[in-house]
């Protein structure tokens, strides 16, 4: 095939249809970027963990043992069990900073900010046959008084060089942070020299140690449970006091990125469909509009193959450019999401896999190639005479019946003429409807996601029901300092009776106070779990706190607890089951009566559940609910002045969850891009329509149509399909939301309350139904303006 | 003549390519109210360009054009569209009817764009269709009509808003001889009723029989202008009476 004339025909087509060339390029760019992002997140949601777990010899099981119950020889023998492929330990371990032990960890001196409870393990070196801990900064512990922190302890806010003070222990030990590390097994929050553990163990706390194991078969939860059973049976009774499966750790780690995957894939698919639709529309429009040109090309010697190549290329060339730019844009979008995961796995910079960058653009080009090829073949198959005749023949009077009907409506004539327009070109109207519909579906989906995620954030912080929390300054470390509103229990400082009386008196005196409850946040051990669980106990009625319920009911008395899905999964229990917790040296059986929404491993219960074991239990904070319409800042100011400098009231609404903010930002960006893509699709259709009807437009102008009337008419061409698109898109977007949202939160290991899913109100639905119209009108305005500005004489000369 | 000039074209020039030969080059022309003027010339002489400029479909590069007392070359697009609605009816060689609309809807369009009340517009349209002897085709589509009938529809549309001026670009160029003569008679009758007429044609017979003044263009310039004839009397038998 002689390429030169084909190339000239392609270049001619591209330059004559500059707007459509740009539209194809932009649309494919956006879709490719979304596809790269989706593929990268899909690939990297679990691969980095698996890669790092393998590279760092992660432990399938971390078992907490009581060294008093089993000798070193017996523990060593467990490494030779048939199912075990490797073992390490025992590593002495202890937990400090739990409120009930009166031992706290503080940043700085004894009056410093209270930190979260810390599981300490004694390791002389970071390496080993199992759980090879990666140093991310600083160095490993070399001397007593040094500590290395897990990278995400306190969300990484305790840097190398910091001093930690452990209060409540003889000598008030100080530990200097000399390094930050990452354990793929998450075997500890911090590491010290083995000999230090004894000095840091809270008084009265039994000695414990960690054993790390790798097994032949540990691919499923059932297999890991079998491994635990084997170990428990092989060791003396009572040796195994807790266990942590790597699958639980993986689920939580993977969820950081995994939560993004479902909705990004959804947006990616919408983008791909839009791209294919628009490319097919552009090329088919070029073929249909260029029948005469095709006929002339054929009459001067172009073969059908050359025609097909020429017209397919008019779609492929801008698509290829869009693909290349889209890959760069997709990489740019994916990089920040993957960077944090990379840091945590200690595997250097994590980027988009090369195979994604190679595969996605090839797939996009194939998709757009097929979309362009099908209509191009139509042109190639026409004979020269047929093509010229088809190009010159008067248009059949399609849409006449619609014109007659609509002309009877008491509406301005440009409106009725415009509304009848789609009936003359039903296929093009269908494309407009599809483009606007996909865009409107994306908007509907995004609005639902936005509402749901905000409900999630409110649900986690209880900011709609517990508007204010009151802590003591001792908990905050310094007068006026505000603690981070992290997980409850991070402060570990109980309120004295005098402080409680002071707070309760002030709260009762404020007329804006609707509810209040004293709250204690303590760490308890749960049978079968390696790490302690945070328990929040409320004194008095606390049903008003509004924890989002998924199933079951709120507790009605002591001995009943609410737990989230993560707890149920980790303990292999269900609502109605009983678990045993250890608190203040006593074993307490509690019944799970309800499942609440929370992404953390927590438990909510009545005060008496814990106070029966420890009558000296003190609350850490007060939760306060306010009457509707109360000014939060004014209420807080009153509390500050009444309570004095010894207390700090904090507004719950100030708490933000970074991951949710990131999700919302990404959703907003992708929605905007898709809406723009949809509008570009409509723009392209209107450009083709105005080109085709330019002569008619000239006639309208010649008989007195003003530019504003012309714009109205052209916009009305797409108004009908836009309205129909919105009506169809809303149920589609709602269905997508109902499907994707639970999948997202399944990745986070939690179910969702029904109220978080049924978020579309009647007025919202009506408004969203107009989204299709808005997108269609937005896409039509620009070409409508161009057409209105065209001189009448020029338009009349158009064929 | 200049006191009752409906059209005053003064030194108008129009170029389609900068540096190229102007399509209309320094043309000055006046047309009185009630005149019937033929603009003739060979292909490329600037006839249609001049007509388009008078109609406001295009803008001159130099000079001025005043129609019915308004300077139209400086009007906005909206202003010139409103001028055309009210003052200038256009008739084209290839009719320029809208195939998707019935005959009646085509004729109604100028009135609908001008916001004329529905009842009044329909009455006026019916009156025109009957006067032009195509009332029986009101619900037909233009594609089904003969060339002559389509041109009558176009004339009816052009007269819908009672324009002061009727501009026709080769009105008989796309119809057969018989139909062409009918169209010519029609235009003559309209002029006899007082309608100002400017007709672009390359047909000397049409120009001679149905107009009283012939302006010839050559290379964008007026080469001759017969001016008004001595006998300005209206034809004795005007077969079409259309109320202004």
C-alpha cells in the first residue's frame, strides 16, 4: 500500500476536524489515566505485602506464650513440629501504657504528652530467620535506654531523637528513640534490648514472650487456625495466651490501598466505555459527513483498504497521543497513593508496575482502534458512485413527525425546533444520551460515595452525637495543649473524683447540654488475640452516643459488649457469642450483643462490666452531646472558662481521617474528569451536528434568527437526550454505589450500617436527574456559540 | 430619488481574500421604495455578494449600507437578524426550505422567530398560501413539491412579516421555463402592489419583463445602470394582490 497519499488524507482529515481530533485525544487521555490508576492499585493492593512478607520472612503466626508454663527446650521443640518450617524466639515482651496499669508512656518528660499503649519486644538485632525487621531510619538499639519504634506507631509522629518517659515504674525509665523500623509481621510497636524488658514490665504483670513461626500450610484462615491448634496441643497447657495471624495483619495493611480499588475500577470502566463511544462516534461522523470525499478519493484511485486505513487513523492518531499522555497522568495520580504503602513495607520507592504502563495504552489503542475501524469499514465498502450520490442526496425527512408534534407546544420556536432535532439523527442522539448518561451516572455515584464517606467519618468520630469531649490537662501534657484526637485511650490518664465532680457540675449547669457520660478507655486482653483490645466503658446511659449499628442491639446492662466486624473476624465469633477478657487480673465473660461500625479492634460496654473487676476504675474523659443549634465554639469557650486551665474540651468535628480525605479528594477528581469527558463527548456530537446542519443554520439566520435563538435551538438539540440520560443515570449510579461501597469497606474488614448505604434523598435524586442535562448543555454551549457567530452568508454557502 | 431611497449603498467594497480582487469594489447604488431592480452580470461579477450585503447576510469591508433608514453594516448580529425579520424577505435560487418542516411551518417561521402571536401568524400564512395558489399543500413537505411550488413557498415565507424589501437571488434559476415565467409574473404583481424588489439574475428576459431598472456588474463594479424608466405606471392587471 502506498503510504504517502493515505498519510496526506489522514493529515488532511485531522487538521480539518481539529476540534474532534482534540476531543479524541483528551477523552483517551483521561480514560487511560483512570485505567492506569485502577490497574496500578489493583496490582499493588496486595502484591507489595506479599513481596515484602516473602522477602522479610514474615511470621505466619505470632504466638504469645507464658514462659513460666513452658521451658526453653519445650519452646525450641515446637520448632520441629511437622507443620512448622521455621521458628524464632522466645523474645521477651511486655505492654506498657495501658491506663489500668498506671504505667504510662509520655513524649518528653513525665509531664509530656501521653502516648498510645506500646507492645515492646526484646530483640538484640533486627535480622533473623523470621520477621526480618527493616530499619527505615536511624540505627538498631545498641545500649540500654534506647528504643526503635515501628514506623506507624502514633501515626509516625514520634521522630528519631525523641525521648520517651515511662512513668509509674521504678526509676521512671527514659528511652531514646534511635531508629524507625518496619516489621512485616507487626510483631511489636517498639524494640529494646532483651535485658530491658524486665525493667519495663509493669508491676504485677506476668512475664510473656513471643514465638514466631512459619508453616508449610498457612494460606487460609482455616489453615492458620489449624496451626494454632497444633501448637497449643504440642505445648504445655496454658502456654499459649494469644496469637496473631499474618492474614489479619495483611488485611489491615492491604486495606490501605485496597479500599481505593473498587471505586477507581468503577470509574475506570466508565471512562473506557466513554472513550470507545466517543471515538466510534467521531470516526463514524467523519465517514458519514465525508461520503462525497470518500467517493472522490475512490474515484481518483484510493482502494477500500486505503480508505479504511485513512479513516481509522483519524481516530487512532489522536488516541495514541492521548494514551501516552494518559499513562504519565495515571502514574502521577497513582504515585502518592502507593508511596505510603512502599514506605511501610520498607521496599523503597513503589511505583506503577511496568507491565501496567505497557499494557494499558496498548489495550486503549486496541479499543479505540476497533471503535474507529467499524465505521471506517462502512466507508471503505461503499462504491465511488454510491459514496458521491449519498453525499449529495437531500437528507431524508427524518424527524418530521416530531417537528409536527413539537410545533404545537406553546414554547418558543427555536426550542421546539431544537427538541425535535434528535429525532432526525437517532443514532447520534443515542450517543449524546449515552455520553451524558455515563457522566451523570458517575456524578450520582460520586455524590453517594461522598455522602457515605462523610457518614463514615462522622460515625468513627461520633461527631454528630458526641460533639464535645473533655479531658484533663494532665492527659494533654501542658495547659492549653490539645491532644491529637486519635483512638480513645491514647492518653491513659484517669480523672480523679474531684475532677469528675467538677466536670459533671459544669456540664449539668449548661442548658445546651443534652447528654453526657463518663468514659473510660482501657486495654484488655482477649482470649485468642495476641494484642490487647481497646475497651470503651460508659458510665450511665450511653445509647445516645450513636455508634452506627450494623446488627444486634445496644447493650442493656453489664456483661454485654458491642464489637466491630474486625473483632468478630479476629476472634472467629458472631453476635450472640461469649468471649473472655482479662482486666485487672480477673477473667470476665462478656456476651457480644451487637456489631458496630468501626475499622479498629475495639469493644464498647457498660461501666459496670469493668468496674465490677476494678472498683477504682476512673473515667478518662467525658462525652457530651449538645442540643440542636448550639454553637460548638461558644459552648467550648464557656467550658474552658468554667472548668479552668486544668481541663481541655475538644470538638469532635475537628477530627479528620486522612484516608477518608484522600478518598474524597480522589473521588472528586475522577468525577470531574469523567464529567468533562462526557461533556466533550456531547461537544463532539454537537460540532458534528452543527457542521452537518450549517446550511440550515444559514437559512434560519437569513429569515431572522438571532444568535441567542440559534444558541437556544442548538442547546435544545441535546436537552432532550440530556434529560433522558439523567433519568436513566440516577438509578444506574445508585445501583453502582450500592454495589461498590460495601466492596470498598469489605477491603477494610468491616461491614456498613444500612444508613451509610441508603443515602440518596428524594430531592437529591431529582437534582441528580438534572446532571445529565447539565452535562449535555455544558458540552453544547461552546459549539453553539461558534455556530451562532458564523456569518449567515458563509453558512448558506455550506453544502 | 434620493429623498425616498429605501436602499442606499455607498462606496461598498467586499473582499473574501486579503490582497485579492474584491468581490464588490466601491459600489454605490440607491433603490427607491417601490422600485423593481434587476442586478445582472456574468458569473463572479459580485451580484450575489451585493445582494447578501444589502440583506445583512455579510458585512462590507468598506463603505456603508442604509436600508429603510437604518445603517445595517454596523449593526450587531442580533440587530441585523431583527432587521431581516422586519424589513427584508429573502428568496433563494435553491429555495432553502427546511425539509423537516411542512409548507405551513416553513412559512410561519419568520413570524414565529419575531414572536408574532400564533393566531395572527397562522392567518397571515394561510392568506399568503392562498394568494400564491399553494394553500392545498400546506401540510405537505417541500420534498414532494415541484420546483415552482417550492419557490412559491419560499416567496410566501419571505412575505410573512410584510418586509419593506424583497431580495431574490436567481429566483428562477432552479425551475423550468414555465414555472420561471410564473415566478416572474408573481414578482411583477408584487411590485405592482408596491413591494420594493431587487432581483439578481443572469436571465435578460426576466430582467427585461419583470423589472424596470437593470444594474449591470462587471468585476465587482457597476458597469451600467439603466435608472428608472419614464413609465412608472403599475401594470393594469395585477393577478396577485397581497395586502402589505
